[in-house]
């Protein structure tokens, strides 16, 4: 029996840890476009072909890179990730939460569950903070250049990764173990020990799933954009999330104190459950 419960903090990336889409901090500039131009083209592909928005942007990235003579290797993607802008306090957040968890008898793990690209996230300043990154990626040819989408993560596909985190599966390809029946006691991280962070409609299925199974879903919002707060309030009103909070991650923030309170509750529930096992 594990002596300490594991708490999983699971984050969307764009709009949750960063105020923009990750493609907007280097790649779009490299192809000579504005974010508005790029996303309009991407939406046009999706609408015109009745296609996935995720596959549409991945195709557009590939096509525009080739048109502009830009190689898309893993190293190139990671280079675009190094200049990603993060919300206030994000860089120090992980150490602070880990320290709090450790001092309160809890193991804290951090995960990404994103419709963005794994390789760009791996180049970001916080890449080393995550137990695992579940996100989109390309297939690469013999020269190490992207040639085809390998994984595309839309809003419903995100939910499968919650079950993988629950069972301790770190393979995006696996479709066998994730569907195997497993006793609750054998699950590495039950849903009750999950805290999901998202910022909008694309996170709704994951938020709802975590919430429904006793975990905690948090809608964060850019404090400088009133409409984002309205979106978070709507999610709370509809019962999609348990809490809303500004996307500020400093030790003095509401977000930090909220997560600490949830960790305290998870630890207390875990200890009470141990008493129920007495025979």
C-alpha cells in the first residue's frame, strides 16, 4: 500500500499557462504572417473541408514551412518553444506546489494535456517540470523532418489521457491497457486526486469528466481580458468546473491558495479512507 497519495495537476497549455497559442511565439513570425492571418487560414481549411481544426492547423504549419523553405525538425520546434510567454508566476509555480505537497505528505505530479504540439512544449522554459506531456506531434522522415501528423489532440481526445494518467500509462499509442478493467485500489491516481486546469470550451469534456468522478476542475482566465472571466463564470454556472481563478500563479495568488486547500482535502480524504479499511 502506497503511504502517500499522488495528486495529479493536469494543465491545458495555451490560454492556461500561456496567454497565447504556442505557434504565435516564433513559428508564425518565421513564415511572415500575423496570428490573425494564420488562424484565419487554418479555420478556412477546417470549414472548407469539414475537417478537424487540429489537423487543419498542423497541415497549414507543414505547408507554410515548406513554402518558406523552413525545416520542421524536432530541434526547430523546440527552438520555437523557448520564447513562449508564460503567465505571472508560472516558472516558480511547480517548485512551490511540490514543496507544499511534500510538507503535507502528498506526492505532486504535473501533466500537460494539450491540443498544441509536444515538441514546442519540450522547448519551453518549463518543459522539465512535467511527469508527462500529452499533446500533438508529427511523424518524421529519415532526415528527421516532419512529414505527417502523428497525433492530433482535439477536445474529446483529451479525455483519453485522463484515463491513462489514472492508470499510470505514458504511451499515446496505447489503446489496450487504457481500456482494461482495473480495481479502484490498483489505479495509480484516482480521479478524486486530479486537479484539472483549463481556460475554455475545448477543455469542457475533460473538466466535466474530472468533476463528475470527484476530482476538481479549475477554469483559469486572463485577468486583463474581461471576456475570459465571463467564460470562466459561465463554466462555473453550468457546473463544468468547481472553481474559477485568475491565471496568476505566484505564491501569493488565489490560484496557489486554492490548490493548497484542495491538496489538504485530498490528504484528509485519503487518511479517512485508511480508517475505513480497519477490520
